[in-house]
């Protein structure tokens, strides 16, 4: 299971590694939750994917975000449960099975309900687990022992309990209402199963003659066939053109039915003609208007999409065939005014792939207002649940305010059959709109109730419809934990901690869960709702089946590894709720984004290999900690720096994840691991790891490397669990028999005493200087093995002291032979000398004593005639001479005071006496901070060849500048090209001009 030696293989193989640890975690039930375990509970129930589904990028994105949170909280010591499961997906499964039967020349009615359901369960057993196995590929740390399915026994019991309880509380009723009807699947569908598509259609204008013969009104519609069911014409009561017509009637063409003209402020005077035909039985807005004005409902549509007897001569015709025929008839009769091309949105059934038909139907409904009002109360009074980002709170609230009664019945067989039994013996053996019914938890209970109500000879038939899938989904957060039973899981893990979901189902699922949870448990089902964005394609477009622009996460996993995809998805999050864009080359099925993350994994692997190769075959347990008080004095400057940076990263990472800044956490870890640890610290300590290095220094370097590497693995584990587990097992030399797992280790905590911002600031200057020298070497084509002379100049004493203290790092990492550090306006760099202050004080005392003595003597001499005047003249002359010779010029001052204040060396603060660098014209220069970095090139490179190479690059860039300038000076290009293309051209020109100026500066330096 684990490595048998202390070193890693030369190459990281993500595919065998990931499969190995996924199997290990599951077989050993590493993530099995225990409600008896101590610690603060942290629970997430997975948004159940459809059992028919396959893993798409949306699933992968959400699941990776959840797994990151769960793994992090588990390592923080929380009592963690991530519960997996799938949804039975009524319409999707039934569509698959009916298509299979159609290919066999059969229908579900040929099989009968019982045989059809047997076939459905067989399909679920054989094919329904595909997405579950695909979830395993992501390495999700779920408790598979608690996997649930919305049709399993426990959840079915919860659905029965909820339905019966709501019915007994008069919150479920059966009635006639307008629903979204899918003629293809012949079932009502929920709003979430409707997809609006932009189509190029027509807007037909017709005349409706006023019954009194005084004229007519003109209406416009995109669905001419529905005019057969019109029961009114509506105008806005404030529309001066038509307000005088309110109360009159028109004669409906073809049907010759007299219908009223009504006034309603819902009518938009600017749409069409400002007159709107009203068909309450076939349009949701017309339905609401019909209720306000007590209009009759005339249904002209059969459930299969053909017209019924109320359509007159068009009875039996398909709705789209009838549309053409109605238009033709109106044209023949002289009522067609005109036809306009019109692009508009048409609602399509996501499952049936046909336009839905608003249809009056007798269905089962949940009375939504009491449930929604309770959820609003939780939100307004307790801010529960709390949305991240907070802006989605308003969206959620607005949805709760606008909610209408929820149609929960579906004309399907696969699903939770509604627990209602009709006394068909009371209505000639058929289920009719007026057939009395019994609601019960079981058939036996229904028979008992029916016999007592209708007598022993009663005949019962169960409601054939099933419940909307969202009904059981609304119970998911607590039904999966055992409700309605008061289980230990329910007591421990409910309410759940975080719901991670997309914004597109706030309305359809989040609100359903809060309403159900509030009603049945008295609590909101989750504390936080973390709303993530969408994964956009390479063009910034939403991925969808209809567009065919989906990106298969499994394909990317097979190419780059799971951890690479996981890290990419998290890293790209620029803020909670933001969409992310995934780079993707469809011709090659490659992603530069995921490839970069794979390179990051390889970087970590190679760094870990280097560390372990230099630990003398020992694991981290043999090295102990390097941060105890007894170890601190032995830490060198670079050790203190990396430990400070490491603890800063711990602090930042914990804070980011605690506040759902997962993308920020991922980026911060990347910068620390790749930059600070791999590119800087490892390079800084390489010389200390040599066999001939100072043993004490070597040991401290080994300790620090091992300690920080193990911490890095723990920090990164929630994002990249497989590679971190593999490295950690080898680094810690876990036993073969019963290895521990990094998943259950403690997440690193901050040791604030090791954070030193000043030291980090100093190292930024050192590292920047090293980087600048390296860049200058590369620009000047200095061969890697050649050591160079470097002059560093700064007017800042602090910067010179920092550079002095780190001169050994500069020389080692930048391959510098001779390093000069000096101020731009001084000849020596002098560090602080503790004796300097004492000398100054002594000098002041001596001056004061001699001044006093001179004054006394002077007073005595002044009393002597002539002699006093002579001495005053001499004193004035000498003073003038002394000042001019010793104080006016800088060199004279340096000479005078240099005798008193000579530079000295201190053991803690090294002092460099460096002469001012000689000016050279054959050099290349750079700047870091306020430090000028000068790299003399004489004798190091071929100046003439380098100049020629730079001139060649400059000529090429100048050619680009001319081309871009010509393009931007062309009015046709600026006026006709897309704005983003013009801006990109301007940006390219600005960048080219900047590069050209840099190259010219280098040529001047070499001249």
C-alpha cells in the first residue's frame, strides 16, 4: 500500500495513484461518519444527481467545491458527514424506458404498471449507477455506507409521512389549475424542467369585429390556434385609444362567439396593437387575468397536443397543423391583417424536447403560502439560511414572495405514487374530477377508512399519478438522516452545515427545502447556502446540450489526472458565486488550464523527491519539529523566512476557506509552494545539504524542509487529495500493515511567534534582487556556468544592510563572483557601530571642556591692552581657515571625521567597505525597489553579437509597431471592426512600444 523506501519514483503517475487511494479510502471506510464521535458537527448532503445522468462539468465543479470544504473541516477536527445519493428522475427514466419500448413496438400500457416498474428497477440496477461510479473518479470523501436513493424504503416512508401530514393540515388539495403540459411525455412538468429557447417565429395580426357593427379591434398573437379558446379581449384602462371600448363586446371570428372587452393594467399598451386576446385555459398570464375578471375557461387541447371538440372544425388536428389552418381560414374570411417576422422566447420541455402547452388540468397541489411565509420569517428575523454571496438573499426572498401553489402530480408511473385511493364505486367505476378519495399511508389503512365511509362494497383505485420529483428532493436534507424517525444521525447532523449549489436552482430546490424543512422540523435545513457560478466554455458561453459545447470532465481526468482538474476548478474561482472559464482546445481535447495544474502537481512531486533524497533515509517522525524554543536560535535567516511565510499562508488559507474564498486559498497555496518553497527556499538551502556542509546547519535545513513540506501537503490536501496522500505516506514512512491517512491528520495551525513581517519584507528585496540578476544574465545571454560581477547601488541604508546580510544568498543563487554594495553618492557602506555613539558623546564633552577653558583664558587676555585685540584677530582668521578647509567640502568632512568614526565589523551586523562601482558603458542594468542592479558585460559576453541580437529583435518589434499603427490609422478598420478587436490592437501597440523602448535602453547601455 505504501512506499517501501524513503524516496518517490522519478515521475508522478496520477492514474495509478488516484485509483489506489480511492480504493483504500473506500475499503477502509475512512470517511464513515460516527454521530458518537466528539467535535463540532459538519454535514453536507450532496445535491442528488439524476440517476440517469452522467458526470458533466457542473457536477464536477460543485462536487469539488463540496469535497474541499468537507476535507478541510474534517482535518480541523469536526465530526464530518458528507452524505451521497441520487434522485430517481421520474420523467428522465420514464422517457428512456418508453423509447426502449417504442423501439420494440410497444407502449407502457402494453406491459402494465407492475411490469413496467419491474423493468424500471432492472434498468436502475444495471445502468443507473453510472454517475455514482463517475463521482468516485473525483475522489470525493463521502460516506458511501450512507448512500441514499429517493425511491429507497426510508425516503419513501418520509414522502408518505410528509404528504399525509400536509393533506391533513389542508395544505395539499386536488383541483383544476393551469399547468405546464408536455405533449410528448403527456405529463405536467415543473418550471425547472422548462427551458426557454429563442426562436424565429411570426406575429399574426387579426381583426375582431365589434358586435354593434361600429368597427373592429386589432389583436396580435404568436399562437393563432389558441384564438379558438378566447373568452375576452383586454386593453389597458389608461390607453386613450381604447378606454372607450371597455364594456363592449366583439364577435370571435370562426367560432362566432360574443366575448367582452375588458380593462386590465397588466396589458402592455406598447406590445402589438395594445389589444390582447385572452385565452385563460392556455396562457398563464391570461389565466390570472381570467380569475380577476371571472372569465370562463375553454380548453381546446387534448393531452397529446391535438385539438379537442371545443376547437370546432379543427378537432383532431395537431396543434401546429391547426395553426396553419386557422391562419388560412382567417385570411379567407378577411380577418388577417398582416404577418410580421418575430423573434421570441418559447418554453420547451427539457425532457420531451417539444414546446410545452399551458393546459387546464385537474392535479394535486401544495398550498404554498403558509410554507413560504414561514421560510420568509426565518430569513427576515434570523437571516437563516445565510447566502454566500449575500446578494442572492434578495433573489431567494423575492422568489418566496412570488410563489404560487405548487403542482405536485405527474402523469407518470416511475416515482412515488400518490397515496390517495378513489372510491370509484361512487362514480361508475371511473376516476373523475368529482370522485371522492381517501388519503392514507398504506392501502390497508385506505380500505379501513373507505369501508367506514362508503360501506363494505366500496371499490378503490389508487391515484395513478406520481409525485413531482422535487417533492422528495425538498425533504432530502432530513429524510436522508432518518426523518420521520428521530435517529441519532438526525440529532447530530441536522441542520446540515452548508448547501453548495448553483444559482439556477435557488427557486426550484433551495426554496423547496427551506419550506419543507421549516415546516416539518422547525429549523432551516442548512446554515449556509454557498452559491457557485457556472463553468463556461472556452468562449465564455454557458455549456449546454443544445449548444453542444459541453466539456467532458472525465476526458480531462483521463488526460491530466483528477487532482489537476480539481485544482483547476477551484483555482479559477475569482470570488464566491462567480462564473469560471475553462480553456479548452476542442480539436485536440486539451485544456491549457488543467495542464498548468498538472505541471503544478509535477512541481510539488519533484520538490518532495528532492527533500526526501536529502533526509538521509529518515521520515518526518524522526526529525521532530523545528519550531520549539530550543530550535529557534539555530535557525538561519532563510529558515526563519520560510517559517514566517509558511505560517502566513496557514493563516491566509484558513481564513479564506472559512469565508468561502476557495479560489483565493488555492491561488495563495500555489504562490507559496511554487514560488517561496520550491523556487526560493530549496535553492537557498542546497549548499547546506552537501555532505561536507556544517553538520548543525545541515540538520536544521533538513528539519525545516521536512517540517514545511509535511505542512504543505496538509494545507493542499483538501484540493489535491491523491498526490498529497501519496507523498505524505512516503514522507512519514507509514507502516505497510495499518497506515494512517493524511485525510485524518490535523490541519496546520498558525504559530504567530514565527511570523516576522519585517524579515519577509527584507527577503522580498533579496529575492527580487536575485531574480533581477538572473533576468539580466538571461537577457545578456550569459552562460549558466559563468560567474559575474554585480554592482548594487542604493541610497537607502536599510536596503544596503538587507543586501549585506543576504549577500551569500545573492552570490549562490545568481552565480555572482564579485558583489559590490554601495550608495550612489558615497564611497563606503557603513553598518551601525555601537561604539559610534560613545565616541560622539566623548567628543562633545571634550569640545565643551576646551571651549570653557578657552573662554576663561580669552577673558584674561582681553584685559591686557593691545594683546587682547591681537588674539581676537588671530582667532577670527583661524576660524575662517578651519571652516573653509575642513567643513565646506564633503571630502574634507569625510577626512576630518573619518579619523574618529572608522567603519568596524560587528558579529551580528556585517559591515561592507565597498568602493563606489566604476562607471562602465558596457553593462546591462535593472531595478528592484530603489536598488539599481548593474551587470558589467566586458569579458563576459560578446558585446557586438549581443548588440546585433537586440537590434534584430528591435527591428522586428518596430515592424509590428508600424503594422499596428497603420491599422489603427485606417478609418475603415476602426469603424467596422468589433470594439474588442480594436481595443486588442491598441493594447498590442502599447505593449510593442514598451518593449521597443526597453530594447533601445539596452542598446544605449551597450553603446
